[in-house]
């Protein structure tokens, strides 16, 4: 029922994305929104008049929503609502996050480390070489990274293919429904990705890949990631838009410099010059900047059998947090509060103490990761 009601909400496409997201957050679910569709301003007092009227007539969209849900069931597509534990937690924190995502794949969208690699559709030999060497080096430095891109021509497809070749899971964010694939020349790569990553979209079936959808989907690429890496870009382009969105979300942005005489390095060079991105020349630069080196050292130590000592000086509440994270790591504070039965007002102090003791680490998206 929640998936069906979420699909219904997404049919209200002419409304501001952030307004729908805020309504969903305040109500707690799409089902609650539908139940209160006649008195929606009790939940969102400043709801627009258009939204109020549209919600009153939302049942007229139910047949199409039911058809969509049935198609998803038949084709193994997973509708992921914003309040679902499988929803990308980093994206959920963004003000204009989609109420619903459609997912076809096997990767964990809440992986410990997530980056997006973006850039021009006219990727040069220089850009292709950068992608290959960067992803190959990243595999040795931080092998548990999930790589996002847009499955478009140029930088996107080379990023996905390099990820696959190096054993990374990789997610393609589409600007259309999962009943089709654009561009069709990337079908073989997409088929590999569904076994080693996946395809993700906010659009229902029969949605055409029109220009505005590509711009809109860029916020998902940026929002799902800890960092966005720009490989090559002209002075204007979708990669620069994704970087701008990432910065607005408070995420890290990196760019590879290029020749001042290259049209497809102009956007990168300008972004670095204007302090819109940190300059990187290798995967080592990114891993250091993100503070992922310590994670790698710990993993190496554990592989060699050098285990962290247990924490004998933890309070009962601190032990409760550790116990929960050992069962299911990388949880947000609201879920930790429920599972430990510790009020959020007190839990924040407990989490801070555990960070100071080196037991946990705060991650992107408001998650906490157990380091032992």
C-alpha cells in the first residue's frame, strides 16, 4: 500500500520537488499523506493551493499507479519509498529528494563509501586514461567504493565500464523509466551493471528521456554520493550542474585539471580556479581528502589478524549502541534511538563520546559506523 501511495504522490509532477519531499517527511509516509489529502494543511500549513486541490483529486491517478506497481512486480523492479531502510540515506537528507525511487540491481545503495564520476559526453583520450588509472588505483586504496554515474555517453559510460572491470559495484541513474534504456548502445554494459550494481530512477515506465529529466536526475547522482568527481567538462555542461548541486548539499567536489588549450578541460580548470572543486591528480588525493585512509589501514590490520581491542570502559548506553551497530552497521540516529531505546536528546551525547573514544565514526547522510 505504501508503494502504491508513493507512486500516486509522484504523479503530481507539476509541483515543486522540495514541497512533496517536505510533505512526505512531516506526514511520515505516503499513506499518511493520502489519508489526510482532504486536510493536508494540518500537516503542511504552507502547502500551495495547487497541491491542496490536486491531492483532493489524486484518486483519479490510481489506475495508472496500480499498472506501474504491477509492472514492477513482474519485472523485478524494487520501488523504494523515502522511509524505506533501503532508500539511499545520503539522498534522504537532501531537501528535494525523490519521494520514490525505482531500483533494478543488487548493490547496497547505502555502501560505506560512495562517489559519483561525471563529466562531458565528449570524453577525450586524456579523460578516458584518467578514468582508467583513477579507478584502478582506487581499487587498491579503497576497494569498497560504490560508483555512481548517469550511463550517458562519454565520461559516464567509461566510469561505469572501468568500475566493472575493477570489481566495483556501479549504479547508473537514468532520466527515464526502467522499461527502456537510453542510449540503447549501452544495453550490454547496463546488463552487466544489474549483476554488479544496478540501475536507479525516479521516473515511472513510459517516461521519455527529455532534456529536463537529465538535469533533474543529476541531483540523485550528487545526493547519493559522499563526493563528486569531475573528469572533463566544457565551460558549460551537465557535469558542472551536478557539481553545483553536490556543493549545495554540502558534499565534497573534486576535479581533474587539464590543458588550458583543451575545450573539455575548461570547465574543470574554471571550477578549480573559483574554489568550486578541490584539485586531484590521482585516487590517492581523493582518498586522503575524504579521510578514507584510516578505514583502509583498519581493514588491512583486520585482514592480518590484528584485531582492535574490545572496549572495556564503555557505559551501558555506549555498549547498547555498539551492540546495535554490530548487528546492523551504518544506522542513522533516529533508528539507533529506536533500537537502543535511548532518547535522541541523550543519544547525541553518547554518540559524541563514542566518536571521541574512536569506537564509531559519523558518516555522510547522518549515519554512524562502528569501527570495530
